[in-house]
């Protein structure tokens, strides 16, 4: 290769690389424009309260279920959140203004339902109410297969 050919190759390398990068960037969709749940639970907004990463842990359909996740109150007044899974009684959680209430064993609140009407791997319809606002969402039911949830499964003695 002579000097002029080598210079021309170096000169063209930058525009070719830029054009290739621009063309290849169109191949993948932008994930940041599409909302998704990056964890095992789901989110829900009811009035001024946002439920974050909500899930139910249960060993089997019909067994007790523990609600995990947290509630954030974006309002200026204390909020009472009522959580009612299909097929069992409801529970209430108080959330101070501009604060987070975490759910789960060892957290601020521990919400355990008498039974779960969905098996692990399915979703459970759960109605979340804050004041006059209500949303029904499909909350995933998980079991203790994953090590991070194994110690959080409710037992008959944890029913409440």
C-alpha cells in the first residue's frame, strides 16, 4: 500500500465509523421510553399514594400470604391504605405524609393474609383503596424458591 492510499484509509475511517454507529443504533429499541417493572413486584398509584414493588409470598394456594413492598405518600396528610386481596379479608396500612412505609417481616408493617386465592407463579387480584380512590391490580404471587424470599414466607403462627 502506498502513502496516499494509507492516508486516504485513515481519512475515511472516521466517517465510516460514525455512519456505522448511527445505522446500528437504529437496530435496538430505546427501553427508557417504555415503562416496565424492573423487579418481581408491581407498582400502583392510588390518589397520593404509590405502591412500590408489591408482591405476595405464599407457599401454596390457600396458605397464608405476606404482602411485600412499600407505600409512598406524596400527599400532605396521613393516608390510610386498605389492601384487599381477592378471597380474603383486607388489611390497612398508615403512611405519613411525604414518607415511605415498608411492608414485610421486620419492616415498619407486616401484612399477612389468612389465605391466598392464587398459587405461586400466578397473579392475585388486589384492590388498593386510599380515601375515595380505588385501583385493582394483579399482584404476582411468589414462593420461597428464591433465597431472598425463603425466610419471609408466612407460617400458620404468623397469621394475623
